[in-house]
């Protein structure tokens, strides 16, 4: 019925004797479009050597007349981003989880078997490594450079199609409660993201990486204009930890948080508990403090604060600004390594 209605409406419009006034594009219009097109092209050329296609295989033991045999149980595909000249590649945990073999294709057609360096299921990130020369690491942006309405490109291998680019804008930042990971502070984009894009970068028009594409929200399983990327500061913190230590070290203050509205109905994050013996207490944070910024990051929601703390390297002091008794206070807090929930509960009196 929809198609039939569309045909009837189109036919009646074509037969209408009235004319439609057309406004031809001016030279300035064309110049603007051409400059934007060139910006997309330059961004694509900048990031292209740093994006890889990943294929994984999982095997299972099967018995046959010839005896036990290893047979492919599952094959998957995804994307990855080169982050060092010595072959480190970051991707999603769910791309390489449980894989028995990981194979990587570079932009120039070279193929390599990859070694799994480490994984972080909580952030849905992993690092693999290949033994290759003349690699081009990507340039990472500052995560605070991600703004709603900003043009971006999603890059990867949707449906196994290597070096695919799709354009869109950032639709939102700081998205959470998506069920994707334990540390959600996602960038939302309407750039088309499909199966196989996971692990590929979301970039700005300078070719700098703003995040790693991780998921889509769709009823059909394909891109529907609602995709999510892990912010680059979380990617950098996790990848650095996995490469240098094998374990992920996230910053931890030792505070519990709540959400309130201030006198102007602006969402604010309030400290509801300060754990004894942890950096927050040692640095002078108090229950009831309203957190305004962590490091150089302005924060509003609980998720903003949790993310800002989690991406801080343990042992590196950072400035925290809070509002207390209608006055601003600047404190220096040196985060420790985030303990397990069991360790934290055991520490409480």
C-alpha cells in the first residue's frame, strides 16, 4: 500500500501543470561542498593505513572415522586500529573473545597471524599484536574534542568489506545504561555502523581517533542510525595498561556518588560516601561535596565523574574542583589502582 500510494502521488505531481522554482547552486555553495568533500577525503586518507580487518576462528574437537579432528566451530569478522609501530592493534573484546586464531589484513593487502596481548571485558576492549614493518599508528584525539553535531567518519570492515567509510555526526556523548560494558560513557553517532565495524575507529575530519566503534542499537541487526563508540581516553588507558602490564589499571578515589539537581535544575554529582584510607579521604574530599571537575574535565553526571576518574593513571596527581558551602575548593587527589569489589568490601569497617 505504501508503494502504491507513493506511485500515485508521484504520477499526479508529474502531471501537474504548475512549475517548480529551482534555485541553482551558486559558486560559493559548490566551493563549500567541495571543501567539505575534500576534508572527508583527507581524513579518510590519513586514517586508512591504520585500520585493519580482523578475521577470527574458533575450533572444536569432533570425532570422526579418522579419529579426533579440529573443525571450525565459529568464524567472525571485525576491525582494528594500529596504535604502535611495533604492531599493537586495539579492537573490541567481543571481536577476539574465545578465538583460537586471529588473522589481520592491512590496508595494503598484507596478511598476518596475530597474538592476543590482553583483554578487558569490562570495557569491551582488547589488544592484539602482529609482527610487521612500516606500520602507521593512528593519531588519537582528545576525548573532550567530541561534540554533539560534529562531523565524523566510522571506519572498518562491515560485512567483511575492508576499508569502508561512512559519514555522520555525533548524536550524543556520555551515553550509559546500554548494557554494553561496565564503564559506559559512549559516543553516539548516526554514521552507519554494521556487523564487522566493531573495533574500527570513529574519527574527526582531521583523521584523529575519537573512539572505537563498539555496538549498534537496531531491531534488524544492521545499522539504523544509532551506533556507539568507546571514547578514546578509555581506549588509551586500557590499551596502555594491557601493553605494559598485562592488567588494566584504572584510577580510583574511593568515593560513592549520587545525582542531584542544583538551584538552576542543572544535573550535578554529589559525593555520598568517602571510604577510609583511600585517596579521596587523604586528599580532603568530603561527603556532600559537589564535583565540578576532575583533572581538566568538567563533569555533571555520576557517569561523567566515574569515567573521568577511571581513565586517570594510578599514581598521577590530578586537580579536583568541588563546591562546598557555596564556595569552590581545589584539591589534589592522587588516584590509586581500582580494587575489586571484594577487596573494597573487605576494606570497609
